[in-house]
């Protein structure tokens, strides 16, 4: 989108590492066609953490899966383009996509239990991943594996590398998964709910590690989570998703402290905060629409406290709103921008 | 609700709704028969001596990380598990050692539970009205079909659903709506105490707010007592009157919710509070946290938190601390018991 | 009509109509079942009405062979019985024994499995050890054993009258373990689900929990086993009858027909054994295919 591209320039001069433009993902079944992602546009620059938030079913995980070509068989990217650096990656075949996955884009999933093969030692899995992406001898790969384990904060990596996944605790396992994602020195890591399965004390450790990696390696991270607290801790910018669309995107403090979109505003005030028992929580009534029944116009209009007539008819585009962008008719197109 | 009032004993006004005394629960993990015969038994002490008191119409919360035993406490209280030892006094009557379904029934009517998983907690093959009517039918609370139907419709409205929703099946509802159905079922027998086991942890934040508001409204309206089990400290802070922090089957700190959140004393409570990622932002000062929760099958000696505690002393490694009153709350910590505060 | 349309629109119906093999299997089963159940009305002859038998027509080949007649489409056996009619009546006996023994297996296996899974502990150990012991004996052996005991215990003429029931009991008793094990496993899963715990907290009687909560939720895998079990029971019955310990020749099943035909196989009268065998194989394969399809469709992990 034009405006989004313009905003990149103002926010930072660096060229985006990942540039997703007008991505639409549809699912085809005998019941008909479902539009699961609708005109999703965003960019991530090197060394940046972009948080993707939204409630379940909003399309956050699907956004990550679409970028790395891991859509289920019935789904397809039907419009838009995805660029990684200079390369277009939305039209690659399976083999070339597989090479990008792991090599250029590392993946971290929610459950460390399922991301690791329980029958192989951590070292074997690291060596396999490293040698499949990099031209390296097994011995060198093992050495690199030990270094990676040290980087992600596993004590005594020379010994631990020969342990099996079940010999690690939950937090340590997630560190191993992160080490695996970093094997080929990717430029971008897509982390889908990386701390959701962990206890708070462990979660804090893993988040600190992710931040550390961004700082030391200049990694870009796309952090998908439903937990606003996690996003607030580590993200530089946030994209808020609702019913398969991005409704607001902008710098983290601004989106959290003074959200532009009524949905984001509702979401923020719905979160209980430490130390305020007296206040009744602000609630957004109703539920997010199912993908087969997205209302016309703005998808949020039936639940919106500030709904106008135009919201029921015309779908709002992402337009500049304060320091970010919001898809809401409260922010009319330039030049008469006024809130 | 008529029923609830007529059966409530008069003396009850002064007794707490629920008192738990020295509750213990061990799980026998011995795998083989041979191991059992040879005496190589392995036990998991899920709850290791727990005392709770919940006043009428208030909310007591148990917080802690996974494996600390908080869900086991809930299940021992409602009778899904039999406690190994200890007392559970409901309205002053010990129900922990009650035997037989008939004896338990009157208590069961007055104690209900809301579960974590809105998908597993409703029988997928039953209609919603059948699900909600089950406690009414089980306890024979209403004389005929029409009366039951009328009550079910009332309950549906009370939890924010439509009377017509009773004809549908659970799969036709979203997670938040299913949790409302669970709440309606819990209310059906007009209970005094509702145990809420992670009632919102499977829900999205906007729906979580709806459910938490509903639970608070119902508490005010019906004078309900809640035992809330949660790992989400913000939810606990929002809901509780009093709170207990659990670590490896024991309470490390118990007291008034505002007091504990405002000024946590036990090193574990402090650590837990500072670890919560907060939307408040970077201003929060973090206490360094090291290590993992130990394996509950072989917990550390002495104070079970000592391997992770920055204030550890020799005594902590050997003697398990007994809860003592420090600054208006019960804390199980040697250092706090001796000095009244932690070293700076 | 609307039921049919609803079936066609459901996922089950969709998957059914889009698999040719399954549709073919269903047609075979339907044809065989209709022919068997309606044998009295549909069969061209009554092969067990001695008065109607023409000994002159014995060993007539099928109609399209030299010497065949169209009043005996599939030929006749050594006593002049029409093979087609005999198959129709025989299938009825086979199906009856199959259904009844599956029902018996279920009646034993499901309650034992549910009790075992729900209560656990000693009761579970006892029931499951017993099941395992029984599993070490082949089903046929158990059936032969039961048949043998009844044969020695009862006079011969009574035995002929109750032979079918002995067969049903023999097959039914030898197959209950599978139901018990499956239901036990499913019960363990369901019991730990929160809706069962909710019922326990409310104080619902364990018997009602099993009956009203758990049973409906373990029904679909049981249906799958029952379908495949039906095929197995029919084969077991045929085997026993072929060995001569099954139903008496006066009331032949498919297995009995095959045994009779077997005597003539080498003297050139191939049709007497072949057509009952083809019916048996077609029926069993089709029922198995339907069972496999049901298992795939009802298994949520594959969807």
C-alpha cells in the first residue's frame, strides 16, 4: 500500500527485510471460498521486532504460515506479493521454499515438545539442520551447534549437546528450539506464540533471550502472540489483526498507550492490570465474526462503540493515524487528516 | 435460590464458607507391581500441608506456576480427588473424609466448579438445556419438566445468553459463550461456593473481560464465594479479596490481595510479580530470575524454593519454613521470619 | 426425502458419495441384505421344501452352461436344490448369526470395558487380565470348545434345534475382548475430560455418568469395530459351518453350502461351491470396506 510504504521511509530509512503487500489468502472447499487473510500489508526491517497480535481466529498464525509457504493444501495466497530482501518468495516451488525456510527464515513454534524429535539427541538434530543448509563438515557443524547452544544460554553446552529433548526442562527445550531456528544464521525469525506454553518465570527468560539475539545478531523477528504483555516487552512495532485484516499498525508504545483503532482501544482496556481491583473491566461485547460471515464494510462495525453509517458500507483502508496507520473511517484519507 | 436460603444453617453466618486444614495429597507413581512389593514406591506430593480460609461472599485465589499443585487443591475440595489427609470444612462440616454418594449429595449441591477448557467441559452430544439442567435433575430441585425448562431459560439469560440457545449443541457456540454455559450449569443448583479452575485462560482477552465481569456481577448479585485458581496474576489481582501463592505444593505467602500485590514479601512472590510481562511497559524493574521449577517428585530439602532464592541461608537448605505472620500476612520464609524483611 | 438430502449435504454423506469404492460396497451389501431378508418372497424356489424338490434336476449346471435351465439360474446341487435360492436362504442364516453374535459381543464387551476404564484399580486389572488370557486363544478354538461342550452335554436332537444359538454364543463370547479394550481406552480418555468431572462434582451417579455421558461419546469407534466385527463373525460362522460344527445341514448357511459344494468340486460340479463362496467373499469385503471408510470418516485425527 502506498501509505504504508511512505510510512516506512519516515520511520526508518533502512530497506525492509520482509515486505508483505496486499497479501490475500483464501481457502477453497466444497462449502465455498473463505477469505482468511484480506489485503494484509506490513514490512519488517533488519533488527526490528514486529509483533502481530489478535484474538484466536484473527489470522495471525496464518500470516506467518503464508509467508513461509506452510499453508494447508486447501489454502492459497491468491493476491499480493511477499518479498524477502530483493527476492519474491510467494511464487516459489516447494523445493526452493524449503531452502528459504530454515536458511533465510527461522521458525519457532509454540510447543517445544512437538518441534523437537524425541528420538534424536539435540546434537544430532542441530548437526542435521546445519549440514542441510550450510556447506559444513559434521565436526564443524557440531562445533557450531555447541556455540549456538551457548548463545541461547544453555549451561555446559559441550555436555548437553548429547542429551535427548526430554532431558531438558520446558524452558531449556524452548531455548534448544530457538538454537535450531538460528542454525543457518537466518535474517528473519518467525516466532509463533514462543512463550505461551511456558510458565511466567521461564517466559521472561526466553523473552530476554529473544531481545538479546536481536541486539547481538541484528535479527528481525516477527513475533506472533495473543499476549499483549509479551508484545509490549519486546516488540518495536505492532500490527493488530481482526477477522483476517490488519486494523492498526504502528510503534509499540503508541498502539498500546493511545491506540487509534476502536478495536485496539477496546482490547487494551479489556486487559486486567496488576493492582486495580476496583475497576470493572471494559468489555467489547460480542465475538469476532467467523470467516464465512464477515460483515460488510468494516469487519468490526457491529461491535464498534463509535460506528458510523459509512462503516457498514465501505471497507476502510489502512491510512495514517497519529504515528502509525489504522484502517478506520475515523481517520479519513489525506489531505484532510484530522482525528 | 429459594432452596439455598432455606437450607443454609443459621450459625453459618459467622463460620467461614470454607476452611482447609493441613491438606495433603500424594499420588502414587509406582509403576510396576514388583516395585510396589519391594517397597520401591514413588510418591508425588502434590499438596504438602495447606491451610486456607475463605470468608463468605469473597474470592480467594491460588496462584502459582504449572505443577505447583493449585489444580489438585481445587479437585480435592470439590471431591474429584480424595485427599490423603487433612480437613476440608465446608460450612464447618468436614467433607474430606465423607464416604458415599448419598452422604455427599447435599454438599455437592452447594459446591460447583467451572473448568478451564470450554471445549472439554461440555458434553458434545448433549443439548445446552440438558447440560444446564443436569444439576437440577440430579438433586431433584424442581418438580416437573416445565419448571426445569423455566429455570434453565432464566439461567441462560442470567449469564447473557438467549433462552432459545438451550436447544442448540455446544459446538454451535464460541469459546466465551461455552464458558457462559459452564457458568449457567454451575449456578443451576444454587451453590454457595464455586471453584473456578483457570476460567479464562483458554479465552481471548476481550472475551476474558466479559467472563470476569460476569463472574463479579454474579458474585455481587448472589453472594457467591469463589475459589479462583489461576496462573494469570493480572486476572487474580482483578478478582481476589485474598490470595495464596503456591510453590511445589505449599503456600509461600497468604494474605490480602491488595497487600500482596502492592508489597510482596516472599522472594518467590516478588519474582513471580516482576516476571509478568505487563502492558505498562519498560518502567517495571525486573528481579533477576534463575533456574527452573524443580521436579516435584524429588523436591529440594528444606525450603523448596532455596535453589532459586537470592537470599538463601544455611537454614533454608535444611529446615522447611513454617508460615508465620509478617507485616500482616502469612509468609513461609526463614529470612523474613527472623528479620521481618529481606536484605536490600 | 429431506433426510436423504441432509445426509448428502453432511460431511459423512459427502465423503460417502465421493468414494466410488464405498458406494459400490454399499450397493453390494444392500443387494445381499435385501436378497437374504426377502428370501421368502424373492427366491425362485424354496430349497428346503422337500415336496418341491425334483431329484431329476439334481446337479443341473448354471443356465448359461450346456444343459442349464433358466429356472435354475445358478444350477442345482446333488439333491436338486436351486443354488441361487439356497444362497439367499443361506445368507440369511449367515447374516443372522453375524448380527446376533456381534450384538452379544457388544453386550458383554461394552459394559465390561466401561466399568474397567471408569473405575480402574483392581476391577480394571481383573477384567483386563481375563481379557488378555482369552486373547491368547484363537476365536475359532473358543467357538469349537463351546460347541464341543454343548454337544456332549445335550442330546443330539435338542442340539440341532439350538445349534444356531450355540453358534451365536460361541462367536459372540470369543469376540468381546476387542470391544472391551477399545471401550476401556475411550472411557479412560473421556473420564478425564472436564464434562465428566463436572458431572462428578454435581454428584451424578457413576452408572448414569457411564450411560448418559460416556457411552454416547464412545459410540462411534464401537460402530466401526462392530462393522468390521460383523464381517469377521460371518467368516467365523462360515468356517465353523464348513468344519461341520456350525448350523445343521437342514438349515444351511453360506459356510454349510460351501462345505456341501466342496465334495463336488473335483467331480466337475464347480458351481455348487463357487457361487456361495463368491457371495461370502463379496459380502465380507464390502462390509470391511464400509467399516474402513467409517473409521476414516469418524476419526477426527484424520480430518
